[in-house]
C-alpha cells in the first residue's frame, strides 16, 4: 500500500501555488465577469503564502500542513473565498492529526471532511455555480478510486468537468447571485481554481510516482 | 476590456496600508492603528460598556474608518478592496473592543462578511470568549423581495445603525439590549441605490462592470452588484420619482411617520446634483405626509469612484430621535 509522507505534502502545496499563480490572469478574467475581478490575484497570493509558511515549518506533520494552509487562506485572502478555501483545509485537520504517513483512506477522509465543511459553511450544493461544482465530483472520484494515482487523475478530470459545467448555470450564491440568469455563459472562477488545484496535484503525483 | 484607469496610488499591493497610514495620521486625535489593520478609538470607551466591532472591505471610504470615535463604533477591521477580513483578524478586533461588557460584531450582509463573522464567532467559542454576539444588518430593497428581508444586502442605510447603536452603547446597555437596538434600527430602514457609471479596481485597474454612457442602473449594490436592470438615464426629479415609491411601499412608510433621510454619494456625483435630488425627495415626502426629522447628504459609504447615489430612509420614534441627536465625534460623522 502506497503512502505519502507529510514532508512530501510541502512539495504538493508548492505545485498548487505554481499552477494557480501561472493562471492568475485567467482567474482574474473569469472573476471580472461574475465578481470584482481579483480572484486570481488573491487566491495566488494565498497559496503562495501557504507554500511559504509550510516551507518555514520544522518537520511538520500532515495536520500542521493543513493547518498552515487553512490559516493562509483565512488570513491572507479574506472574503467569501478565504472563508471557504480556509474551511476546506480547516475541516481536513482532525482526520490527519497524529499521522506521519498518509494512506489513501487518510487523504480521502481529509478531503471528504473538507468538502462537507465547505458545503455546510457556504450552504451550496452542486448546481449552484460555486466551487462545490468542481470540489464534490473531484473528492467523490478520489474516494471511489483504489489507489492514489487513479484517484488524483480522476479527481482532476472530475474537477475540470465540474468547473466546465458551471458555464451554463445561473448564479445562486455569493455576490454573483444578483446576476442570476446573466451569469450564464461564464465559468465560475472558484470552481476553476479547484480544477487547477487537483490538476496540479495530479501533475505533482505523476512527476513523482 | 476597457482601458485602465489611472489612479493616484503608489503600489497596488500597498493601497490599504498606505490609506490607513494617511487616515490615522490625519485624525490621530480620534483614531489609532493597531495590530493587523485594526483602527481603534484613540481613547477607548469607559470600562463596562459594550464594544462595537465592524469588519469590512475597503473601497467604501469614509466607511467605516470615519465612524470610529466617541458616540460611534469602537473598532474597524479593515479588509482588502471589497473583501471582508478573515476570522483571526476579526477575533483580534473583538478582543480590542471588549471593555468588560462584551462586544457586538456588526455584519453588513454579504457572503464574505457573514462567513468570516461566523468563523470568528466559532473561534471565540473555541477560546472560551462567550460575551460576544453578532448582528446581521441589511437595508437594500433591490436585493431580495419583501418577506425575504433577511436575504437582503447591507448598503448605505447601515449609516443609521452606526450612529444610533453607537450612541446607545455609550450608556449602560448590555449586549442583548445593544443587539436588539441594532435590529430595531435595521428593521425601520430601507434603501435603494442607482448608478450612472462603473468604477475601476485600484488593484487590477480594470472596470468592475460595463455601464454605457447615458444609461443608469437602479438597485446597484455597494460593490457594483447588478440591480433591477438598466434603462436610459433620467432627470433628477424623474429618478427620485422612480426610486422613492418602492422604498416607501416596502416598510411601508406612512403619512404621519417621522424619518431620517440619507442621500449617500456613491463616489463622484456632485453635491449640486445631490441637493437637486434632495429637493425632490423633500417635496415628495411632504406630499405624502411623511415628516423629515433630520437629513444627511454626502459621501458616507462609497463604491470607489462610482457616479451614483443611495437613498435611505429610517423611521424614528422618540428613542431613536434622542439617539440620533446624541453627541458623536468620528472623523466623518460629527454631531454636536
């Protein structure tokens, strides 16, 4: 059974930060259609802060890593995105506590707890044109797979398909909800960030595995 | 995408901090800066009184900075442009506001503000801070229909809550009474905004939304959120004649009521335009037998440089009139 050491997660977080930073302008453009146009700037700043904070930790456990990521999201980003991305990592902390090596079911537990936390906090379901549209299929695909490799790949595919599915939806949550039907035709930036996140993890895994 | 607007800033990353440096230097007799973008009263209120805390994104100046001071709020936690501050910073604000009688966290109803406030209260609970509560404030009739008032967003009309709640908490009110007073003011307040132009983000330089010259949008939110739809821009009188009736019908405000009126400049209208607009408001209110107790006209809760205004009415009784007339000394809210 393959496991991930906590120290490897620091490299995973750096891969996410690089990917989100590379797509910063795309995310800003997507957000300009539905919000105030700075999602790429703020989410890349938050993931870069998370990667830097994690790099500064001395022999962190998996839960330390998730805690540092949560704090970077909550404190550096702010807004609804900060609260929701922060909640995703914050709720993943208890299942990881005390673990130095993570097997697939540990990671699954952290991702599922994060998903449930985000849905409860934002009161959003699939179809509401939010990050949940990408996060839920990604996490469920990961959970359904047998091994990490399949899990990450299917999570990335699920997240991307979920993000694409937001294009034809009206907005029901967040500041975009006032656009309602006028939001159709635009992909949700938060869902796109989730797709980038799982694609970065998949890329990191295949580069390593 | 439209051309970038030139703004008189230095580095986009430093906007909020440099703004706070300037504000706190100019008004050092009223406010001081502490911690991670907290703005506090220069002289804290007396011990044993309920502290009032408000977080919020920047881009709405002088809100909320100008409302910190005697007779008003105690602590403002300042976020990035149009972005609510995170929960650990709100927690720091709650601690800073606590003078031994607890703190009330005032939340302008937007997704980001509410989610971060909820997280902050959970953090308080985890740390054993139990004399804290929050109140969600909203006033914009365009953002949800009547009977779904609690889905509405907070806009310029929160002005009335800051002033009267601030005065109330200079007395010996407890936390529960403070929250009830905030709800009373909120439940008697209704607002509607309109806009003739968009605004540009000082961070990205891009305009936030497109609005053609010669058009207007009724029901715009405080961050340029879309309202009830666009139409050709009208004269001042015709604009008021379109906006006032739905405000009056919503509460409803009735003949014999006494009201406070706020005509809030969203950014770049001229005072001349606001006075002309107010003239019509006063005329129409007189026509339906509603008495204006006091009025305020000016930029109190702005949306960067948006050309537009919000009209807010608050129905007052003797208690609220006395609170309105109580002294206040914030940088942008003075009451002798």
